[in-house]
C-alpha cells in the first residue's frame, strides 16, 4: 500500500464485520462463477468516496462500504491484511488474536500508517480468524453487485519487523481468494511486485491493481503474470515525468490512469484524473 485515502465509513461498518461467520482456511467453498476483469477499458479509482464516473470510464473501484458504479465493471476494496483506521478497538474486542503483537504484547503497526495494525498471518488458526472477520465485507461486496474484490496490504510482511512471512500472507491470500470466488467475485492482487507469477499461481488471483508501477519501474512484474488484466494508478504528487511521456511508454499497462494522492471527488480543487 503506497496510499490510503480517508475511508471513514469503513471504520463504522467493521463493527458488524468482525462478528460475522465465514470460511475457515482449508475449507473448500462451493463452486461459483465470476466475471473476469476486462482486458481493456478505462478505470477510475474512487476510494475517497464515490462520484459519477467521468465520461468513458468502464471500470470503477470503490470501498466495500460504498455502492458499485452503475453500468461499470465494479471492484470492491477491502483491507485484507491490516486494520482500517479507527477500527482497532473493534478488533481488540471481537478478534484480538487476529492482531499481530510484539514481545511486549503490543499491537504492531504499519510504520508508514501508524493508525493501522498488521494482522497475524503466522498460523492457520489465526488466518481462519481473519478470514471469518472479513467474510461479511466480502459478502457485502457481492450482495451490492460488485463484480470483483481486491485485498489491500498483501505485502504487510515486509513491514512487520520480520514477524510475518511471505508464505503466511500468501496462505491468507489463498483463503480470501477462495472466499471471494465462492461469492461470485473475481479477486485482485494489490501491489507486491516481488511475487512475480506466484501471486497468480500460488493464490489464484485473477488480476492486479498496482500503484505507481511506472514510477517505480515495476510494471513488467505485473504484466508478465497477468497480461492485460492489470490496472495501474500513478499519483500526480510523485510522478517524476510528464503524463504525455507515460502515455508514450510501450511497456506500461494499457489501463493506466493518473490520480490525486487522496483520491478526491471532482468537486475538490485538488482532484486529478487523467488517462491515455
């Protein structure tokens, strides 16, 4: 995760989420069909709050507490590996063992986002607790008519002070992919270029949502694994080249857009939305 807009409604909704039932890791869900991310189209990334998509937009991602954008392929955002801001007390009360803790018993926070606590993916038992806690969010995505879900912070093991492992996070990812498919949702990998093709082969992810793969020269790590099913969001405050030069790149994902860092609505003076 390189950006995190203000998703205040998620904190409210998680109270209900943590008390819900779900699939334990290793439980085979019922077969269900889902619709793959299109291999072409114009995406928009609306995690700062939904608004009427700009003309020509065919793919829209919004938070799980929002509603899908009518007439588009809609992707639902769920924070799958860390807590959302303002929800720690709910996790402490309803699923305390899901929180990663240090030797002193204190929750381990993301160094870049200290209001987010990492989830404990080290054992099958804790991964099952996390999957159960997130199951209602996933069901809500499906019930509201989203076509897909993407789980943020897959790479949390890199910010855990070596407490978490890649294998533990991928095991949770595999369980979340199964649950998403059970609910008829395509499931997207978020960032984590170091996985290469393992993200798809080991977990069953169907597509990827990347942030700043042009800026960090990572795009091939995603396109080699997912082909044309790659969405890339570049950010206007850090992009160190002109947008026209980005559009001229032959190796960028076809579905690359430029957004403002806080993903604000068009009513804001800071709003940015560009595409090639």
